[in-house]
């Protein structure tokens, strides 16, 4: 995912420094070229050998180390860097960077770098909220640095509050957002629906389906990494939403229709990946329905067809993509929806095909447009998401 990308990690004197070993390891597993620069104080918290073992690169600490190549090391690394993250970032180093002080390898290198720069403050709560530190963070923002807000929690000093460095997985997501994909969706607003809906029978029971939301969530993450501004309208699911995405939680088909309608006009691309219930109880009970002998029946009514509404009320230039889950005559049934719903593309899959359908980590889909059907091989849902967006961009550019 990060093959050919150079990531520079700047580590300063904070107890959270040990966590960056996990981040460095994760980046290497994604095939990034990882280089670590430490302040002298950071070496009191974690040994440079740890990073050298993980990255297969010399960990830079001393600006005047004589055991380097002929080129000026901090300038050479600054030129190669695709991203520079300082984490944990102490108040001291934040102050130096904000005021152009370059008196060690870390600060000289980051001042020479022109790549995106991310700073993750980590310190005592009172230090973090000190107006001097806050002013320095604002100054860094002014100069184009992105500041990663610290988490709230119990700190090593015994205090509780803001100042805790986010976990390595969170820091990794910031790096992936910058480097994992080309930004071919930059400037686009994309709305995606995902997951099932729940239609109330009584306060205890509801009608739903087997959708897990994995495909819709993979699409949201894909679009975010490709530079889009993403809104994800999601039914109830048991997976973590992707970072940097505006998530709108809903429960019923009526909820989803309302939230989609209010946002539809401002979107460039709409992808309806949710498995919306087709029917709902006409008269949901206010109290739990008690068991009784004999048969029982529930009168149902149709829910609103959200995709059909979007096709009928689409703005000029808007691209609309629907999903179709079939068990037979998949291509024929899905192709008919193009005109019936007035949409541009249908992503179809067959529930009975192994590797496709609800709850799996893979999918086998056919992309149906007015130009024909394109069957894709079995892929992970993240790969399918990329393939869907590639096709949508191809269709938009025609």
C-alpha cells in the first residue's frame, strides 16, 4: 500500500515514545521506507537500536555524527520524505519548530522538508493547555503543519485530561490518508449509504437483514483516501467507522431517506450501498407483543425507494450508483434498474456465489452501466471499492 513512499518519524522526549515502535513496524509491513529521527532526550525513553532493527535504517540523533554518507544527511532525507510526522511532540520541540529554531537533527530536517508535516502533541495537561503552547500550535497551523489533537485520558504523570498521544493505529490512519492513494477525487463530495435498516415491530423486535455494512464502509474509506469529502449515512452496524468521514447514524428506512434527501443536492457522487428494508410494519406496537396460541400476522407496507427518489430528483452532472443483491437473473434484473431508477451504474452481486454477499470480507461484483456489464474477479472489499471508484471516474470523464 505504501511501497515507494518515504515516511520520516520524529520522536521527542515523552513517555509515549515507545508507542512509535508499533507505528514504525506497521508502516514497514505496508512496505513504506521508514526513517526515524530522535532528539537526544527521546533516547532516554526508547533505544535507537529498536527503530534501527524495525526499519533497517540508521536512527538519526546527532547532527554532527561523522558516520554518515557524503551528502548532507538532514537535507537529503528532507528531500526524500513524502510525509514527516513528529510523534510524540513535546512542548519544547513544538516551540522550536514554531519559531524556526533548528539546533538538532530533528528540527533541522523538518525545517528543510517541503512534504506534508503532522505533529502529535503529547505532554502534561497543564502544559498542553498553557497559552504559550497553544499559541505555538496555532503558529504551526499557520505555517501549514497539521496538528493531531491529543486524546483525553489518564497520563503518565498521574493527571487526567488532554495531552495523551493517540494510539499508533490512529496515527497510521493520518499517514494513510496522505499517502495510500492518489487524490483523484479531490474536490468531490461523495455520499454513501451503508448497512441494514431496522423496522420496528414493537419495543423489543424489528425486521432487518444480514447486511454488515462492510462494503459501504470500504467505499467510504476508499473515497476519503482518494481525497473526497465523504458523508456516510449508516444503518446499525458493528464495525468502526473510518476516520475523516462524516458519519450520520440512522436506524430505519425512513430515517435513512430523510438524511439522504437533505444532503443529496450538495453531492457530486451518491452511492447507495445500504441494504434498506423493502417493507415495514404498518402499525408498530408501543408495548411488547405477548406470545399467544395460534398464528400471528403483521401487516406490512412498502418503504420509500430512496434510489428511485434520487434518480427522479438528481441535479445536473450528479453521478448516482446503486447496488443490487440478486439470487437469480442478476445481470438482467440489475440492468433493468438503470432506466427504472434513472441511475448511472448498478453494482450487482449474487448472494448465492461463494465469496460474495453479506458478512464476507471479499466480494464478487459486476459493474453495470449503459455501455454494458463488467464482471470483476473475487477481491477484498477494499479492492472492490477502488475498482468501483475507478469505473465511476471513467464514466464521469466520458
